């Protein structure tokens, strides 16, 4: 896919001013030049052109907010002056796997005051004697060269910007929130179980009370029956004297 068409696809119905990151890796440039990227991408902060067949960056537009530029695995050998002129806020530049042979070809980068990280892996210039010392001397604003600072301390994933620490804090915060939610869920379950136990206990009490009430009702009925039958016995006793008189007759 050619670079112009890839740019159109990456826009996804957005205007260029809405785009902050543009990744065009592995597409094909025409005649080794940058195409389809214009100054309309005024809010672009990251541009990735890895393995697109570039031999020159002369056609890169002015992008005042661009901070990270990925140009690894191309065939660029010089002409970096344009970067210093048009990408004044650039902080990270990856030129790994290109054709830089001499320290002098990197001198234009001195005019990038915000440049903190430079990668030149797999470039012939890295084979020069005292390569690292020479680059740090040439570019005093540089903090990391090929992923290490002047004291050979490795850069963090965020290149020393502190993003990694913030991400870890966020992850820990999310983990704690998740644990809190789990504890709340467990408490809710326990509360529901307690409610069920109380309801069950109430039902049992109701059943017992119902049984007791039933027994009491039966006892009352028995007493009423006894009372109803008592007068009959009394009447029988009253007749007994008459019976005795008849017997005497």
C-alpha cells in the first residue's frame, strides 16, 4: 500500500487537525520520499515511518507539536537539517537501521534543544571508536543514546518521563479498587445469608407459634365440650330421686 492511501485510511473520517498519533509503518513511499503528510497535521505528536523505504526526510512538513519521530529501518544517510528547522519540539528520534556512517552527518541535531533520546542501532556510525562519547559531546542536551544514558544506565520504558511510574500507580489503584469491590460483594453475600437465616428463623417461630395456637384451640374446644356435657349429668342426677320414688311404689 502506498503512503498516501495509508494516510487516508489512518484518518478514519477525522480531519488532520484531530490526529495526534500517525503510524504508517511498512507502507511504501514513492521515490523514497514522504507523501501525504502536510502541515495540516498541526497537533501531531507522534509520527511513525518504520520500514517505508525512505531515503530522504526533505519533504517532512513543519509539525510544531511533534515529539516522537520513528524512522528506523529505512535508507536515510543524511539531510537531517530539515528536522531541526521543522520539528523544533522533537524529544525522541529513532534512526536505527539507516545508513549513517559519520558523526558529522548528525551535527544538525544540535539545533534540537528538546532532544532527549536518540537511537542509532545497526547504523555503521556505531562502529566508530568512542562513538558514544563523541555523540554525547556533540549533543549535550541528549539524555539517552541507544537506550542508555552517559553512565550506561538503561532508560525506562517511558524514556525517563515518569509515565511508567504513573502507570504502575494506576494499576495498583485499579487492583485495590477491584479488591475493595470483591470485599463489598462478599459483605453483601454475608448480609443476604444473614437475612435469609433471620427469615428462616421467623418462619420457624411462626410455625411453632402456629402449632402452639392450634394446640390451645384444641384444648379450648375440649373444655367447651366438657362444659356442654355437664348439664346432662346434672339432669340425670335430678331424675334419680323420682326413679327412687317409682321404685318405692
